[in-house]
């Protein structure tokens, strides 16, 4: 896909909104706006959001360094954008609130996948599965907070932000 100057500016704006929102809420464990913004930007700007996700990940690496979370971010955020893109014709606040909530609730399960490979190095496939499962289970209380927060954020912000983005897109 060829990018215009307007596309590059849009990608920069999307990335800035995602990054600033993430940094702004860093002090509250598992409460974030990244999920919300990826959903909203996917609905309004389609596949262009992938460029923004890539830049977001690169900025996060420059701030936090490289660790296993980088692998997780590389598939978790694009997967969310893909799911939203597949259901983009749906405009139900309930649909996106539930999707956002489930995404937060199962975030730890999605992110445990690299630990299958990491654990396999020492303990074979069984050791990898056990390591991934233990990592996921240890984070379930945080995933519950994440899921509830995502649901509430989407319920509160979906309608006003959808209205505003609709107006901005028509300009």
C-alpha cells in the first residue's frame, strides 16, 4: 500500500495518541487505552492502523528495551486490529465493549504463548506448556482488572469518540 503525506501524518497522530494514552495511565496496573484506540482507529482508518502499531512497538522498545513482551506485542496488537477489521461493519457499543473486555481478560493467555517455546528449551514441550500455563495463571487477577477496565472504557468512550472521529474523517 502506497502511503501519502496525509497517511503518514495520520499514522503519526494515531501513534502519538496511543503512546501518550499508554504513558498517561502507566501508574494504574492493567488499565490502558491502547486496546480502545486500536479498535477505534481500525474502525475508522482500516489497515493503516498496522503502521501505527509497528511505530508504537518501536517507541515502546526505545523506552523499555527488548524483552519477551516485544514478541507478544508483535502478534497481540495486530491480531486485535485484524479481528476488529473483520467485524468493522458492526457498530454496536455492546459488541466492541464485550470484545474489548474479553481481549483484556484473555490478554495474559495470549501473551503466554512465547513461554511455550522458552520453557521447551529446558523441559521439552511439556515443560513449555507448564511454563506458559503457570505464567498465565499467575497473572489472572491482573487480567480480570484488565478485562473490566477495557469493558468500562469502551462503554464510556465509544460513542463520543466514534462521533468525533466520524466528524473528523468527513473534514
